[in-house]
């Protein structure tokens, strides 16, 4: 007589492997969720840092912008200064103050826009006058009425210029 040996129900053998597969899938989902949340948090942290830096840059840009009228006034005063020995010491003093102020704002990131003999660029120049001139190329800057500035690579104020045109 042969006895049949039974190793248990096949359903009970399949049940632990199904549980293992289910638990493995849940673990994978939770790991994926944790990695996504960590990546989201890193992106959030970087965005907050970038916004703080932009805010600090913007606030210093506004402080420098508020000093531009004073720089303009110094430039106008120096252009219209009377010539002569009696005023030379005064003019030197005004020029010294102007240079110190200009150097201070340059350290903060202010950069004057060059206009002398440059081609007109509508992104950094504002043409307030156009004059016929056949001696120079068209769209050449002839004169600067008000200096323009960049601040840390960004346009702070365009230069007001006179531009040549040809007919």
C-alpha cells in the first residue's frame, strides 16, 4: 500500500509568495514616494534660496537706482563748471566727491553703459534725437544726454542719446 504524501495545500504555498509580492510592491511605492518628496523638498529649498538672493539683489538695485539722480547732478555740475583759477579748487572737490560716489556704487554692481562712437542698441540706448549726418555710419551715437547704467548685468536705465541717420 502506497501512502500518498501531501506537502500541504498549494494555495497555502502561493499565499506567502503573493504576500511577498504585495509587500515588495508597497515597499517600492513607499521608496518612490520618499524619493519624490525628498526631490520636491530639495527643489523647494533651492527655489527659496534663489528667491532670497533675487530679493537681496533687487533691494540693492533699488538703492543704487535712487542714487542715479545724484550722479547725474554731479555730471551736469562738472560739465557746466566755470573755467578759471578761482574755481579750480572747488571743481576738484566736486569731482573728488563724484568719483567717490561713483566708485562706491560700482562696488555694489553698477556699470556705466559706453556710448561714445557706438552703434545704437535699442536694448540699452534710448534715442531722444536723430540728426542727419553723412560723415558717420547710420545709427551711430553722436552724443549722450544722460548716461545709462547696467546693474550686475541687468539694464538699470538706458542711456539717452543722439543718433545719426542718413537720407
